[in-house]
């Protein structure tokens, strides 16, 4: 597993996840309505098990790695839309920090450093998502768009 400068697993590094397994699970979810997915304890950086995820009509995949799988999902004909929901980067920083502190994902200093790094990188992150085929939208525009699907 990739390590951050703080000596902990860097969950923001694409090498920290299995892209093929993720797309296979998404395909299973789309075609059968269920998939076995891993469960992680981010505070300890460990996989703690798995669970069955079920979707009746649709689902939304989100996160820093979602753009990485757009092409593969499109090739498998399991993608309706690829959206990059974006706020002002300070708003994203505050929302992410609040969630991560509430959920006790890591020590506060780790969350602050990670959040600051991601806030500074946000324009590049959005640009990368667009380069992978995502359409950037505000949360309100994304909500309106998803209602049309």
C-alpha cells in the first residue's frame, strides 16, 4: 500500500484500491441488482470485511477515484452519466473536514493536512475528472440533471 508523508496508508493514491474489482462490482450491481463490496475502517486503514450492496433502480459512485473508471464503465455499457460535482474549493475543504472529523476517519492533524492538500489540488482534480469524461456541475445542477435520468 502506498504511504503518505505522515507514514500512514495514503487512501488518496489510486494504488490503494483495486480498480478492476470496483468495476466488476459495479457491473454486478447494474446487471443483477447486488454486489459484494468491501468494508473499511479508515481510522485504522484496514479492510474489516464485506457486505452485500443492493440497488433497485440506480446508484451513484462518488469519490476521488470515480473518474478513473468512467471509460471502463462506458465500455461495459453500464454508465448513464459521469458528473464531477464541484463547490468552491473552500466549501469542499470544510465539508470534507467536517465529515472526516465527525466520522473519526483519522487524527485531526492528518485530516487538516490532507484536506489542505486536496483543496490546493482541487482545480487539477476537476480538470482530471473532465479529461476522464466527467461533466463538472454544481450540486444543484447535478441534482436537477439526475432527476431527468
